[in-house]
């Protein structure tokens, strides 16, 4: 499976989820698109226009992207601005899992320093290679087999529904 | 083979021995709690994504086990907007329909209630829709934050999928605290050493004579802030202090310490495998503050004297009895600086009432503080003390990110309740030692 996109934004280390989506927005909607409209609005108001300028955008960062609060709205805020992947040198667990659950690809590579704004990137999940098409360089994607599988599926919902079906079947019928 | 407490807790849940690094396909979770930030969308998604599965199976919609679920509205309560009120109402309706315990607005901050009410017990696996769920690690539980989707899945099946048993970084803390030094200073110092990503993928396990000597309040603070170095969670091996606390918490809900509860306790083996051992000399730690805009930007308070316009004494990090006690000791008979606004928010209704019965609220009120009913307060940046551009705030909470408590042009400093009280008196960051 391959995913393409253009680097729309570059960030440094330790971008926390408060920066991605400010807390005052979180309780004000249950619609995922709402959070895209407020993405990075306090931290980097230019993000939205930059991400929406491409049909498929990619965000690049250094270390520990998505640290802090567990708010899943941070993933919606990025994804629903045409972003298909975040490429970083490391991710904390909660954010990484929230990405996997929502079909936003969290792509870990050893060194993101050469991936420049405007570069065209090609992510190949099968060969686990990130290619900077503009520069002609390639990077190994660091991920477990399970994470790759989840990235391809775009989440686990199908699996959880099947699991619930099995559990309900195993329960004794109850009069309702 | 020797094991860490984390490995032992997961092994107990799985009914077989597991090791760090191992992939668990479906991890059964003992407890899950929700705040009003993520509760409403999780309920909506749960109904949307699973309703038809229940219908096809000829069952009515029923969460996996209502006794293992709790709802704790706490972030911006009493409700600060129509949407928040609607969300809380949705939670209350769903709780009633499903038989889930729903706490009231003002009962307390979720992580405080979860331990005070013995909702989470030692040795359990507990999750909640908030990164500071790691606070429960002080009980010797394996507890961590999850997102909305994992929470809705859990409501359906009680399981967490594709869970990797985490490695453990062990922090061995020895040495006696200097006067005016508390667990907050210790953990800010640790964050300063480790950096915001320093404990990523690892459980931070705290041990050693200093940790042994701490009361539960001090332990909760340390575990609470460990997520600021991106720890998967934090944990402290249960001991007599833990079990005394849990016994009192159980009594509050008219339950008793039983062999079942005791049987859940796990402790790391001495020769368990740790990814790294970090030695910390607590006697070298000074009263510490973290400067804007990172919790890991720690400096001794003696090197800082910036003017402060807002002091917040509250949050899931530092608003329990011991925290209010030390602040009251400093504020007794003194006045808050004319240039500073002091906001005091006890961590739970129980702590609030205790502070009232013991005269602490009067001390705060006489000093000129604003005292609010229990909730997350300005730490969530949505009500009860939003910062203006140029404001400088000293907060006993856990995050001083740019914009966290209001304007991105405000400056937030983190410190202990003692530093907060001394700072409120002087109107600038102040060393608490001269007041103790």
C-alpha cells in the first residue's frame, strides 16, 4: 500500500496536543471537522491554509510529536486538514495509538532533518520505505508488524465489532 | 524469572506470564472512567459503531460491565457552556440507562475521586480518557490515558487491543528532602533531567527510601507529572502507606479491605529487568519551578523572581489535604499581594469539606483568595481564571505549555503549593523556605 503527499509543514521537538488543538475547543463540538477548523490556531495560525493547499499533505517533525494530553481531537484536527501522514523521529504512545485508530499514518523514521517543506513524499507500507521523491532519498519506516497492519486497515473498528459479536454470542440469551 | 510490577499486573490480567515487549492482542481492563470532555463523543461513537451488532445478536445495548465504569464530570464544572451542559446531561442519561455510577459536578477531579473512592485499586489495570490517569500509579495500579476510540471500544468489549507490555525505567530516589522541598520539586527536577520525551515508551517506576517515606499525596503528585516526560505511565510499588490509604478509601464506600483486594497487590522483584536505572539524590533538590513554556524547563526557585499576576493552587497534581495544609501554613495571617489574583480549588468535594471543617478555607479567604468548588479550573484554559496576554501565572498544575491557560502570550510557571503560597504573598516567584 502506497500513500503520497507533499510536506505542508515542518515542526520541531515536543509538539504537544494542546498546541495541535487548544482545550477550549474540545467540548464545543462532537463533529470531527470542527477540530480541523481550529487546528494549531493558537500555536501556528498558518497551519490550516498550508495543509489545505494540497490534496494530500504531510506534516514533518523532529522528536516526540503529539506529547501531553490524550485528546483524540488532535488527530482529527490534523487529519481533516487533508493530512495523510505525520512523519517524525518519535511519537509518545497515546498519540501514536490515536493515529492508528483514525487512519492518520504515524510514520517514524530515524532522521527527518532533510525532509523539506514542499517535498513530495512517497510512503510504501509494504516495503516500509519513505521516499523523498523531490530529493531522491529514502528512509526506513520504523514500525511493528501490527502497526503496519493497522495503518493499512485504517483502524481496528472492524476487528472490535467482530470481537463484540463473538462475546455476545457466548453470553446466555437474556429475556428482554 | 524475576518481573517488574508492570509485567506482574499484565500477567495477572492475562492468566499467564508475560514479558516487557510482548504483544497482547486483547488486554482485559479492570476499570475505566470518563470525564465530560471525552465522555459525550465516546458515548455517541459507541452507539453509532456498535448498536447494530447488539441488534443483530438479539441483545440490548449494554456496556461490558457497568460496575467497572464511572463517569466523573470535572474539567469545566459547574458547566461553563451550553455544549458542556448538554454533554453532561448525555452522560447522566446514559449512566442511568446502563447502570453506571455518575458523579456530580463538583465531586472532584476524576483522578482524585478514582483513588479517594477506591474506584481504582492496587494491582488493577485502569484507563481513562485523560493523560493524567497515570496518577493512579501511586496506588500500584497500571493506569494510563487512552483516546476516544479506545474508550468506545472498551465500553463494548472491556478490552484494549494490540497492547505492548511496556519496558520500565526505574528511578531510585534516596536522601532526605531539604526544608521547603516536596514531591513536586522532586518531580520537576526529574523532568528537567529527562526532558519532555525522556521516558517515552517506558513506565516510570519510582522506588527507594525517599519514595517509601512519602505520604500518598506526595506519591500521587510524582506519578501525575511523569507523563510530562512522555512516560507510558508511572507506578509505585504498594506498601503499608498504600494499603492504609486504600483501607480508608474502601471504608468511605462502606467496603472492607479483603483478601481479594490484598491478593491483587504486585511488587517488582529486586532483580527484574529495567531498561534503565536512574539514581536521584533527593537531598540535592532545591525548591524548584519550571519556567515557560515547558514542564521540563526546571530551575531552582532561588534563581527566579519574576513578577506574578495569577497564582493557581489546584489541579490533579497538587490540591489534596497535604497540599492545602502547607499553603495554609504560609498564608495564615498574611495577605495576597495587591498585584496578584490567588485562585484556590480543592481537588475534590471531600478535600473541600475537610478544608472547611479544619479552618483552611477561612485562612485562604482571609488572605484574599478566590475559592472555587472542585474542578480542573484554569489548568484546562477554559474558565475560572483565563490568562490575558502578558499575564504571568504560577500554577501548582502540571503543564505550562504556551496558551495552556489562556492567551498564548501569557507565561506559566509550575511549582509546589509552598512556592505558590509564598509567591501569592510576595507577588513574585518566591522561595517558600523563609516562611516555614
